[in-house]
């Protein structure tokens, strides 16, 4: 009779041999030969992921890219398969163009549903094609132009609100209490014909829920949740209130002349993208011969770090991290288009490209320009001296002393005569 110990020993041996074989196969593969972020910088159970999450947006990806090049591996949390971080422009273009082969990570589906429902951002494949076809006319160039007056009404209301609270004297404001409220009101007006103003009950509820989410997503539990969901997908189907709540805080992630008014928005988007990266998972094999020569297997995961692509010194020059709007208007200051990231606006990666290009990018750019023009026409802004850091929670948010959605500025009204 076979003893229990013999069966156990056989099972353990088989388990070890299978994993050793998988490890050897991976090491001999093209992906296994990619450079890897230092193992000494990875947690034994949280991998490199937690180091990325707990530090400022873009810091670790930027440092590893400078050290290892534009394509490398990082260790995933909870012993999942390693992830390839890629900022090589041609490689990224291949992934983005093959939008229905490389899909969003299933781990983020509950977050996408919470923030925006089962809409265009959540959808994949044929569902995405159908939704995009239905929505596209609302974001055409002519449609965006018609939105201009409604956008300006909302901006003027924000300007008047700040002027009233300034009471004609220098005052410190947390701008995160004003600009998001304005953009929310714009979305309500141009998208639904509905008033989401900051003084309305619905507006207050949405803004309050968003502020709550900013604090929630900065916690360790929020970091761990999508990782656990990727390993145990059934968790997302549990009747947990926080997972299934269809909150009213379905805020649009991307905020939606004169040459010096045209170029600052480019710099704002380049150095302060509202999303610091995007993840993709291959759902079928891809031989990789066209671009990267790295064979891709179904289930392989990739991270595309926007901030790294937008501030790579080898592309943008030694002042890549500096706010220099003139680079767009000085002849020869920008590299050729083939060297720059691919995107629908000013060679920036923020809005993705290809079949999943952000459908509202024109509205986003219009909003930024109109808000910026109105603000600098009516106010002078001065630094308050506090250190502002940016973390992902659940979009890129300014933090002060560990508290999210904080951007204190001294505001001085300009007297027009």
C-alpha cells in the first residue's frame, strides 16, 4: 500500500520540477533575456510593484529606464509572472495599434466599472467598436466647437466664485477644490444638459465621493486589491459594497491665438499626465517580428509609462524634466516626429493612440486652454512654498504632507480698469 508520505513526496517533487522547467524555459526565452530591475530593490512578496506605488509618479520607472533602457522586466507582487515595462516608441505603437490583441488588465475592470460604468473605457473588442461608433459623433471637431459657449459659462462661474472668496485681497486657495468642480460642471452641461455645479446637491455628492476615493486609493489596501483580483478573479463578483457600488463619482479622468497660450498646455500635459501609465495583457500570441523581435505569449503583461515617454532625456534633451513651453515654438527645439511618442496631440502619449485613442481628447485640450486663459486674465498666482508631490490615487493627484488633492496657491485678483 502506498504510504501518505510517498504520495506527498511525489506531489511536491512534481510541483517543484514543473516550476523549475517553467523557470528554465522562461530564462531561455527572448523575454527572459531582457534586463531586469535590481532584485535587491524588490520586496520578496510585493515585488517591484509596491516600490513604484509608494514613490512619486514616474520616479522608479524613470530611474530604471535610465539604468536598463526602454524595455526591461520587473518582479510582480505575490509571485505573479514578471511584467515588461516598455517606453520604446515603436514597441509601444505596436501594442497600442493592436488594441484588440493587447487589452486592459482584467484586474482593473472593477475600478473602471466603479469610475465610469460599463462604458467605452471598460469595453473591449466588438463591444468597444460598437460603443465608439455610437459616441464618436458627439466628439467631432464641429461638436467640440459648439460646446465652447457652455464651457465658458462654467469657467466664468468658477472665476466669479474665486473672486468673491478673495474679496479683493491675496488669498491661499486649494485649487483642487475649484478646477475639478469646474470640469465636472462642464461635463454635466455639455454631456448631459445637467447642472453639476459645486453648490448643487449632486455636485457636492460627486466631488465629496471623489475626494473620498483619492484618500482611499492612496492606502495599502487599494494597492493590494487589483493584485488579488488578478489572481482570484472571483473576488470581483463577491457582494462587497465597495466593489459593486455604482457611485455617482463617475468623473472623467482626463481634464477636459497667442503662441504662449498654445504651448503651456503642451508642457502641462507632458510633465503632469493625469494617468501615469497604462497596462496591457496579450490575449493571443504575437511573434513580435515586426517591431521588438520579442515573441509574446497570451497572458504576457506590459506597462507603458506615460511620464517616462514624455520626459525621456534621450528624446526631449537634457532639459526634459523642465517646464519650457518655448520648445514648441523654437525652430529645431523638438526632435523629428519619428523620434517622439505617438499620440493625437503634440506628440504626447497621454491620450494613447490607435483604436483606443481617448475619444474626448479635443474637449480636454479645449478645456485646459480656456481655463488657463481665463485664470491668467483674472488672477496672479504665487507659490506658497509647500512641497507638492504627485501620486496615483486613482488618477495622478497632487499631495501635500501625505494628503491628497492638495494644490495650495496664493491667488491675487487682477484689477481691470
